[in-house]
C-alpha cells in the first residue's frame, strides 16, 4: 500500500496598511516577501484610502492573501481602547470597514478573503483566528 505524503502549511500573517497621511508605520512592501496573508488596516484604527489601496496593490502583486483588520473608530488610540458603542453601531462599523477594503482591493484586482479583529475589538471575539464566529451585533 502506497502512503500519501502530507505537507503541513503555515499561514504567516502580518498587520499592514497602518500608515496614515504623512506618517509611515512599518515597511509593508518588505513584509510581503515573508508572509502569506496580510491583515490590512481598514481606516478606523489606522490607514487611509490611499495607503489601503497601495497596500492591496502590493499584496496582490506579491501573491499575498488580503484580510480585513477591522477595529473600533479610534485613530487617536490606534484602536486599542474599548469603545462603548451599541452592538448595531459596531456591526455597521465592521461592515463599513470590510466594504471599504473590498472596494479598494477590487480596484486592484484582488479580494478580501478573511476578517481579523484589531486591538480593543479582539477581546469581543474569543474564537478569532480559530475558525470561530465573532458575534458583534
């Protein structure tokens, strides 16, 4: 009997697209040479439309999978603070961020393939990263 070989793969990801306006945070292009997926900031905790689109363009060119890194509307606190918002408002904010990223990714011939909560939002999704649902609204 012939035994099939199994290959284990690891998805190495990084938070990217966090620059904003004239401020640069990290070297996203260099990072794309080392990762298989990118958690792209969606503008609420970091990033702006120009940075996000450029990040999507560069990720797609490098063959890196794009994920939405959604967070609270908290640029000043980098999305790390808990914000007491209603579940429906938070759900709307998350859908808005995913939609914005999807539009910019699509403009570069790519698509959003997953969602990862950021900073202060992460504790509300205890199963995040393990294939579980995050209930927010």
